[in-house]
């Protein structure tokens, strides 16, 4: 087996083991936790190889890098997630090319995506990015601001609000990681107690996916553990 095949199987095993260990009650519910392969920094050929192994969902952070890769893979039935920071002048390309956006953190961005989503396409799936701790340059709104932004989605029929996303600062130790992820889960439960039916917690990366799954992740975003080190 090649390295990519090995790492793909290892990653799926890590996810399955974490679900068995920490969330036995949801084992039978269909996809309790999905793998989102973060392919930034890796070529279209690696994405194609993973697609051959059965992976469908891929995440990219930079439009300039993503566009040629997406064009080269048009023959495949892939689901594309935008997981990078959003600059105002890039919303049109994101709205046209992606199925999901994980990093919406202001009303203006949501409004633009809503206006620019092509009418022929289904609504674009959106996660609000939440910043769990004050850190410069990270993106995301604070937990207490989430309800007000979520509320604005009523006016954005071309967007489908699916849930919340976070990128916590790296922490050593399972418990320290889990405490952060549980804060995001609390935000989602709060919204759902107030009438939403959100189904997505986008959290967990190569180094902390087990803690994220323990806290309720439904989508883990994995780059390095799958593709190896980025160049
Ligand atoms: C790069 C990136 C990942 C993947 O991180 P790894 O540690 O390589 O698994 C996940 N989410 C976002 C938003 C990223 O930018």
C-alpha cells in the first residue's frame, strides 16, 4: 500500500475508534462523524488518489490554489468546502465554486455570499466560525455574538446555516483540548434550544480529533495526518 492509502485507513480508524470509545450511543446513527480532507498544499493528483479510495469531501483554504485543482478534478463527484479566511473580494468565487463555507464571521460576508450564490445552484452550506479565546488574526466571532449573527440568516435564503466551526489554539492533553471543543458544542446546543435545527460541529484537526469527537464533532478537518507534511 502507498503512504496515502495507509494514512487514509489510519485516519478512518482513528475516527471510528474515537466514536466507539467516546460516543457509543451514536454508533449506529448514520454518519456520526465525517472526514473532511484538508488538501491545501497538496496537488490535485493526491486528491484524485484519495477520491479513488472513497473520500468525497475536501477542504481548501486559498482560492488561487483551489481553483486550478478544482478545475482539474471536475470529472469527480466531489464536495468542496472552503475553510480559509474570507476576503471581501473573494466571496463571488467562493459562492460560485464551493458547496460549503466554514469561516463566515460577519454579516457582510453572509450577505455577499447570499447575493452571489448562483440562482441555479442549491443554497450554500455555511458554518459560523467562533473564536473561543481572544487571539489576534484568527478570525471568528465570540460565543456571545453567535445568536445575533445566526438570526440574520433568516434574510439569506441562498445560504443554509448548518452549524459552527472553530480552530482553537493548540493545546497539549486530551482534557484541555476537550474543554475548548465543549464550549463550541454548548454554543450549538444553545442555538438549537432556541429553535434552530443545526447539525454540524466542524472541529478537530490532525492533533486533536479524538477530543473533538468526544465533545460532539460531526466533521473533523484533517490535513497533515492524511496527506503528510505540507510544503
Ligand atoms: C490546515 C487546516 C486544517 C488541517 O490541519 P492539520 O493540522 O494539518 O490536520 C484544518 N482546518 C483548517 C481551517 C485549516 O486551515
